[in-house]
C-alpha cells in the first residue's frame, strides 16, 4: 500500500496530495467523457448544462455509496456478455466457415428464439458458476460462453434448420 508506506516514512501530507490529485484527475476525466457523450446524443442543450447535471448525479450516487455495488455490477457483465460472444463465435466459425459478408446484414431476422434461449440459459449457468452451484471451467464467463454456444448448436440441430446466418442471428 503506497499510502501506508509514505505515511510510515513521514510523508503523510504527500500521500494525501497524491490521493487528492488522483481522485480529481480521474473524476475530471469521467465527468468530461459523460458530459461530452450526453451533449453529442442530446442536441440543443449547452455543454455546461450536461456538466452540471452529470456532476450532480455523480455526486449523489457517490454519497449514496454506489461503489459498493461496482464489483457485483462487473460480475453481472461478466456472466451476461460472454454468452453473446458464444453465439457470435458459433455463427462465424461454424455457420459462416470463417467468412464475413456485410451485405447479408440486411437480410437477417429481427429476433431468434433459439439464440435468445441459448443466451438466457448461458447467463443462468454463468450465475450458477459464480456461486459454485454448477462449475464447468471454474470461470463463470467461460461457462456461460460455452453453454450458450453448445445450446445454440443443439437447438439448431433439433429444429432441423439449415445452418445459415439467418438461423443463428
């Protein structure tokens, strides 16, 4: 712990300055990025209005202790995003034989129950792996990725569809 070491060396004031400046610069970058993104999406308002709104919301969330929920949020992302990757990997390497044709994107269906079901079950398996109910690889993200890909493969085979891009997306 760098702060503890600096304090033991009698440099506690410098350690405090390091923490303050690190916090200010990090939060300045976060405020700038969030405000700029909002100003880009929502036209017609001045940039400073987004800075005030974003800064106020960020301060309120910080006072409420939002950081105590950061690790669970990252865990949630870690078990819900990999199944999507499993579906895309299966589509690219198995259905499309490693060839990507951007012109086919206009012909894709809007919704596929097999892919949604594979994603949902992959998320459940990832959550179960996170809490040691079902452990396949000891990595929840990999468990959810593999489960979604395998279930999508099985679902397409059971349904008897031809393996095309339309069947998987």
